[in-house]
């Protein structure tokens, strides 16, 4: 778990130094997701039914996207955030829309399988669900902070809180995976900031 968190932090440092966010993070998080699956630990949903978890996640993803759009509308004059957002979207230049969506699917799946499916679930074995969620969120935000990008940091802080909350509520990663996939897909397909 520690090695995985450090690997994501190192990947974000590479992105901060100019590497493609999509290729770098897809490779890193795809590998972390596969390794997490090999532990046999990830659960889809143990506190609610799988359809309830999926619907809760899909609805939360759409709500998170709308909240992101509203927030960015309110702070549109925040130059630092606007510049970091534009740089993040600039990483997609030279990639087809299909490539970006495919790479983002790997990023989202790997990140959710590792962070909510393994990291948070493993901490819940020894700690309360609340402590496991808090430590997972804090470690996730810290790893993402190494990207030195305000848009990534805010996304990790707010999105990460929603995703650990959904994993806590549902008892697995299906709700957070659905939420993260919808939010990321909408952020790519209908970006709230100018590319």
C-alpha cells in the first residue's frame, strides 16, 4: 500500500516535469489496479446491493460534475486554477478523443481498485471505517499533490472525499468507480474550462 502511494506520487512528479498525464498515469494506475486485484481483496459492494451502489455512484458522478462546473464558474477569475486546468487539458493535444477516453478508463479503474478497493478496505480490517476513510483520503490527496497542479489537487481533495465516502457507504468500490468514471468522462467530453 505504501509502495503504491509512493508510485502514484512519483508518477505525478513525472507529469509535473512535462510527461503526458494520460500515458504516465494510465501506466502507473493500471499497474496498481492489476496488483490490487491480485490480492483478492477488492469488494464491489457489501453494505448495499450492487445495483444500488452503481446507481448511487452514477448519480454522484453527475452531481460532482455539476458541482465542479458551478465552482469553476464562480472562481473563473482565479488565474492559477485556470492556468493549471488549461495545462492539464493540454496533455490531451495529439491524442484522439477515443485514446483519451480509453486511457482515462484505465486511470479511473486502476485508481479506484487500488485506493478504495485495496487501500481503504485493508485499513478497515484494523481500524474503524471512519479512520480508514480519513487516512485513505489524506494519503490520496498527498500523493496527488506531487503533481504540483491546483486543478489536480482540488479534484483529488473534493473527488477523493466523495469517493471514500461512497466506498464507506457501499462497502466496496463499485459506487466510487461509477462516480469517478462518470465525473471523469464528463470532464473530458464536456470540459468545464477552455482547452
